[in-house]
C-alpha cells in the first residue's frame, strides 16, 4: 500500500527525513507526512495504478519533472 523505508531511501537517495521530503517535492511525487515526521508515499502513486474516485476511474501515473513536458 505504501513504500517501505528502504524503498523511500532508494527512490530519494536520502536517509534523512527532511532531505527525503525535499527530494520528493523536487521530483513532484505526491506524499504526506505522518505523525512521526516521515514522508509516506502511496505505492499507487509510483506504479501508476488506476484509482477509483466516485463513479469514475482515473489513471494515476508519476513522471519525474525532467521527463514531463
């Protein structure tokens, strides 16, 4: 459901929470910060799974900003 701590480190290249948050923001990856101050990334945001919203299905996919036009 969410990326593990190890996957988050691999994605961002950072181990420090504040640096991970900065990296996620600069990459444009949607995330939220939990009560422990750790960034939490939904696996669906990275894998591009379809999300159901009401009666419509929206395709969610992530691209780094350097690729997105």
